[in-house]
C-alpha cells in the first residue's frame, strides 16, 4: 500500500537519511512541528515501509582491505539451492545476485586481505554445482552511494 508523503514527510526522511541518529527534538525544530507530531509521522512511515530501518554506514577506515566480484556459472543453471545456501554461509560474501545472461550469480566479496579473497574464491570454485567462475578484483572505489 503506497502511503502519500507530504513535503514534511519527505523532509523528515531526508534529514534521517543524512543523520539517522538525529534526536526527535532536533527533527521537530527543523520541520517546525512538535516532537510528538514528528514521532507519529516517523512511526506511520515505518509501519508502511517508507522507512525500512536505520543503519550504520562504516567510514573509510572500516572499509575492507580487498574487494572482488565473482561471476559464477552453475552447472545446474539455478535448479538447486545448494550453491546459494553455501554462499550465504560465507561471511566475506557481502552480496549475491541472480543474473540473466551467461553467468548465473554475481558475488561481491569483501575481505581483510587478498589472501583471504583467494581462499574464498577457491572455496566457491570448488563447490558442487559450480561449473566456472570469473573474478575481478576492485582496484579503487570511485563512486560509493548509500542504497536507496
């Protein structure tokens, strides 16, 4: 169910996106409403999925030392869940997307070292059901936007 957002709702979301820890009193002052009115608006937007959660965005010093993208071609062409279940159990697997086209999965690895990326890649390449992989190591992150 889509919830109509007015200008104040959009402003609250923008302020919370900028600083999710902003106190209600400060939010209320910014949007010229009472603390209770802002709290009710936030709770409504949370209930309706406009605000899906609050998160910590790690700073550059907390960034992983090594990032790699692994394209996985599965021999079963996505008919079984075993490979995905195995990937979900690897802490360095930060994201796994099902793809259209030649490869079946795109796996984002983030690890403390290139040695660890290599070890995780060997584990993935050796999984039953994995027919082939292509790996690209990230040299630099030049655009890094938070998720929408």
